[in-house]
C-alpha cells in the first residue's frame, strides 16, 4: 500500500528505536522511501542515535544495509539490535559490524 510507513518507531529522542513492523524478510522494502523516512526522523526529532530493532528479521538486502551504514553521514550513529545469525554473519563478512555496533538485548 503506497504511503504506508516502512519503519515502526518505538521511542523518540536522542536515541530513537525503530523496527521494521515484524517483517522477517526485508527484500521488498523501497529503499528511497525508507531513506526518506530515516532522513525525516533524524531531522524532525534531532536523533543522535538510531537503534534498529532487528528482532525477527531473517534477511536484509545489501541495499538496505548500505542505506543503514550511510545514515552515519547524516550525523546519527546507527546501532543494530538482535540480528539473526544470518544477518550477523553478513554484518561480520562485510565488516559492517565495525561501522554499526551490534547488540543483543530485550527491547520490550
């Protein structure tokens, strides 16, 4: 459905927690729309840290990982929480886990 938010914002402030609405595979995510949501969130809410809750996400396409890594250029740190083993392996192989800290924690 056009215009439907891609990101689910759990809390707003200097550290903003966002998720992907319970999707387990993020291969149909419109990268331009996702970038627009992230840029808007950072500018509107003056986020310094974006914490992406990846609970339940089994697959992230490389374009989306690149987008998350590029958010740092917008002045916000990106932290990834609760990636699956497969996502964690991709982060390690690509060294993205050095750019975006990875955490395992209960976000509820």
